[in-house]
């Protein structure tokens, strides 16, 4: 992408009403623009990050055997009357009446609708297990939306739903999502800790939140410090027994504020390992058995002929919120530092003298080679001054900057800067291009 | 994907209330499920088609130089008061009031919001031209939603917006989209004819609809028959002069009902070439100059220091509607016939004797090879009877079916059936796999 054709409205000044780093940086970097309280447009730079995050979430869901569909944003109120949540949900639910005076709502979550879809098609134990997900915009009418996309009203969520014959089956599905989530967040460079959590308005018996530790987190969390560095399982057989992987992570103490037991924490965790910190929730998984299937009559015939409600769970990832969470975990005074996996572009190519035939040709060569290598370069071909270009590139946080100026080029050289470390390498132009294309620089 | 893990709720019976082929077939093939009038869930099979269509639209937009972003589904009413359309739009606009009694609406289109985004960032001729697009769910509260996704209320649209200094620049942007649309629809196997069209609620001076001819089309259209077979330009230089390509297609008569001039049609088109048919609108492009930029004060400084509103156009593709339109154009009595470019899976592998070690191993080999070749096979490993399997596969319309049964396998053979032609080839198993993987069968 040539910057002159892109749309990157960076802000010189820090927006006054943005309280946390990710909100400030997303506004300054021209990633988002607020259209109404808690409702954002994702400008081209932000959109590219959002798509990368979404794709990682999707790939890890697919790997775990979940099947994607897409439910609509609007739902009929009658569905929620079946489960009893239409009245329970309160003012956070955005209620809508159409021209024929029918009650709709903007879905804050999809337990009811997926249960309706399941029950319309599956009637036998032979149809089980099923594990379905979608990635769709949701709306929760927060009374005080804030922190940018971290606590918006219209937000993108991945939500999965499992349907099993019994609790053991549901537990296996729960474990699949537990492990898939560890891998998902690790791929984005995040250290997410699963913590016992309250089930809230979803309800149920068993629940874990996946928490990123960050000073700006919205809730207090408590855990054994070893959990933070435990890492993700990576490639596993999702049809195999995942219980040991889950047990290894639930054996150590970890709980959100609502579930915290100070006494147990003190007894179970050695003092030097007691971590009490602020946390950002990026995922939340629930096992709730028959909570929806019983009232909504999502019933299957068992092998013995008995008819019983299926056992369900639901599993959410805050896709749009993750863009903010990643920035909270990875930035410095100059701006954002994207992990390569979610960077909007893989590298910047900075022309220090646009209009000059030589730097232009060198940039074009780099651009072509990096594009071919799948690095998705952003070529700054604008006539801004070098100082402004460097500041913008540091702000938007691409992993690498390749600087091509007339002085270096006279000696056939270009400079490569790694955004995370600040390390600079002066290299022959072709060498620089080849190494960037190969991903041969340290991050 | 193994069918036993997929979610494919095919219907045995034809839904009574579905009046047109695409609606009937999408319901029967388990592609969609209605959740409220004109509001559909895209079940896994339908979702895969929707994603393929969306991706083709995206690639052709990118090729034309458009830059993607994502605006929210909900918009503040005040924006639409600026343009004057809040009152004009009538009951098709879904109006919403949030908990703080602020007026929102579910966007039926995005001219106002993109103009607001543009004016917040661009103030000089140096910032032009800009060509932005997004692919987002829209809502129009149709009084009588019908024909499934062809005339739904919640629908997926790609909408692009161009910003130029003057009419000549805007015309160049218009031509880019004109050509991009020809290529877009051709890649989906559709013969789309650009026709002079009424500008309706978008307004403006110049407008073309892209129309697929189909008996079930919602409007009457009139054109020179040669336009239908004219084909798409394919690879072009989008920075070059596209006017000749556009002129070649606008020189011949083509108009929708509202713009039809019977006398001109009779004079300009030889009788043998006069085509009067039903048409489905799949795209619509508009040049409307200062219609939004003037009232909304999207003004830029010209090189001579003058400040003038930018010239704008907007360009829509009905992404979800295309799934229906493609089926209208490509089906037979047995079901859907997908063009390969948008097929939900590239081929079916049908195990005629699930549980048999030999057929299972042969299917696994085919599955692995076709997956590796990027053909995304659907492996029917269920224990349904062969007749049911064949009927389902014909219904869902994958381009190829590879049938593996114990009898053929004894001689090392498998059968490949091309869905479109019905042609069957009996081949050695490895030969069949290799030829399918290479795409060596005619469609």
C-alpha cells in the first residue's frame, strides 16, 4: 500500500477524553473514529488489525473443530421470552420496534438463537456433539461506555456454542475451547491467564475468564505468578484427552475479584508467588448445562430412547476489544508496538526524498520484493518531512522500518529499524530487502 | 470438512412460502434459516458461500485501488439530519432510541458517515483523490420482505465512496468502479449488464445498475442483446484511461424500467437485438457531486486557494443478495450448481460404505490430497444410504462428486461426477484424485 493512497488521519495532539493508552493511541494512530458514544468506525489501519485478530481467532476455532456460521445482529424478542432473559437483561439490551410494531433487539449474545437453530435440526444423539461459532457485531447499551474499543457498545465478538449429550461431553467441549483460547491469545503475543470466574447473566456452573494483566485493567485479579509464564500448548490433538492440559492450568490458584477467596489464596500460594494485579478480560467460557435447552426444549433422543435436553456451553472472545488489549500490553512513549502476527502492515518503507528518481526506484524494488514475500509493506511516498515520517511510523508501530534516503543510497545502503528494540541495521539495499523478506531480523 | 462434524440441516420438503428458486434451494440446502421476517442466519454452508462472494468483491475493490475500512451498523441520527435525509427516508429506516434517549438508526447506507469521516481528516486537494469502501450489514425495514436473501431486511452490502476535486476526477472514480464491477460479477459466473438507472434516494446525476437477467427478477429491463455476451475487461490498468471500456458498454441501449424510453429503444436497437427481460439488481453506482459534501461542508482547498465541496460518488454491491442471484442463474431440478469460484466446498467425497476399512482409507487419501491442493473437500462419512447422499450432494451443488464404493474399489476405481454437466468418469482412484486436485475436469 502506498501511503499517498491510504487513509491514515493521524492526530498530532493527544485526545483529551481518552483515559488509557490504547484508546489514546488508537485515536492518534488513525485506527478508529468515534461515531457515537461507544460506537466506532474502524479506519483502514484499525480495520487491518481487526481482520488479523479475527483471522487468528477463526483459525484456532477451526483447528479445535468448531464450525462457523453467521447469525444476524437483530433478533426477535420472542426468542428471549422463551428463555426468560428478555425481562432479566435490563437496560443493557438495546430494544427495537420495527415498522410493524414487532419487538426486536440488537443481540448482546446468542444463546437463544443458536439453541433455536440447533433444536430445529438435531433430534438424536447421533447428531451430537455439535460445536458452532460465529463472529458478529453485538451491542450492549453500557451506561458509561469508555476506554475506546475496550468498553464500547457496538463490539465484535466471537461466540461459540457446544451441544452435547451429557456433562462429560460438554466438559470435553469446554476443554477444547479452553485450549483453543490459550493458543489464540499466545499467537497475538499475549499472556492470558485462565481464572475461575463468576457466570453473570449467562449463568451456569463452571466458568473461566481469560485475563491479560495490565495496569489499566478494569478488574482486580489474583493468581499464582507461575501461571503468567506457563505458555500455550500449541499443536494438540483436539480429539484426544485435553484434561491434563487444563488441569495443569487450573491446579494453581487464579480467580477474578468476584470469585476470590483471600484465605485460600494465602494458604495455597507461597507469598513470593502471590500476584494481585489489574486484568483485562479477553475471553470468557461457560458450561451451563440445561439452562437454555430445558426451557427452550432443545431435546435429543438418547440411545436408550429417553428424551433429554442437551448440555450446552458458550465461549466468547472479544475480538474488537483485543485490539485495545494488545496495545495495552505492547506500546511505549512513541506509540504502538505491534506483534508481527497482528501488525496492520509487516514493514514500512520510508522514502526520505520523494520525487527523487533513485530513492523512488529503490523503494519500488523493496516494495515489490516485500509484497511478493507476503510482508504487506506500507510505502511512505508522501512529501512530509523525515521527522514527521519517523514519528508517524513509530506511532503506528509496524514491526520494521526500512529507511531509504539519497545519502545512504549513494553507497548502495538502506537502514532497517526494528520497532520493538529500536535496533538499527545499516545494510546494502538488496541485503536489507532480502533479510526483511525472509523475516531474518529479530523483533 | 467431514460431514459428520458439519451442520447441514437439509430439508426433505420444499418450504411452502418460498416463491422463487433461490429462496427454496437455500432453505432446502440448509444454507440459511429465517430468524424473523427478512432476517436470516447464515448456516455453515451458506456462510461459506457468503465469504467467498465477499472475498471476490474485496479483491476486485482492492485491485481498483479502493481502501477498506469498517463503519459501525448503528449511526447517530444527527448525522442524517445534517444531510436532510433523516426526515426524507421514511419508514424503511429502522430508528432506535438508546437508554439515554439518544436517537440512533441502523444504517441503510453510509453516505453521511463516510462524508463525516472524510471531512474530519481531509482539507486540501493534496489529500485527493480518496476511494474508500466497507463491507457491512445494513438494514432496510422493507414493508414486505420476501424472496429470502434477495430482498431481506438485514443484508450485507459492499459500499464504496469516492472523493474528488472535480467532476472529471469523480468520473474517473466512477469508471474504476464500473470496470471493477464487471470483473467482480464475471468472476462469480454472472453476466451482469450495466444499465442506465434512476438515482432514487441516493440522488445524483449519473447512475448505472448492474443487472443479471433472470425470470424471477424484480424489475423489467430493456437492452441490446449484445451487451449480455460482451464479457468483462479482466486485468486493466486502473490508473489508465478507462473511458473507452465504459463507452463500449454504454454506447448500446440498456435501461431499467424507470429510465426506459420506448421510442429510443425502437430506433437505436435492431428488432432482432431488442431484449426485454426481468432483471435482478446486483450492483448500483452513483455520481452525485456535491449532494452530501455541500450541506455537510466536506470542503477542500483547491490549488488556487478556493474552497469548494468535494465531488462524490457511491457504489454498492449486494453481497448477501448475490448468493441468491447466483442460484437464480445456476440451478436445475436437482438443486444448486455452484460456479467453482463461490462453491462452499470444491468437491464432495462420498463414502458409499462408511465403516468399511477400504473405502474409509481411500476416502481419507482423497481427502488429504484434495485438502492439500486447496480444493476444500466435503467428505460424506455419514451412514445415510447412497441414494440420500447423492440427492443431498446434487442439492447443495458442489462442482464435483467423487464416489468411492466397495465394488469399484475392488478394481481400484472411483467415479467422478461433474455436477454441471452430469458427466461421469470412472477412473483409477489415484488418477481421479490427481485430476480433481489439478482441476483437470471440465465443469
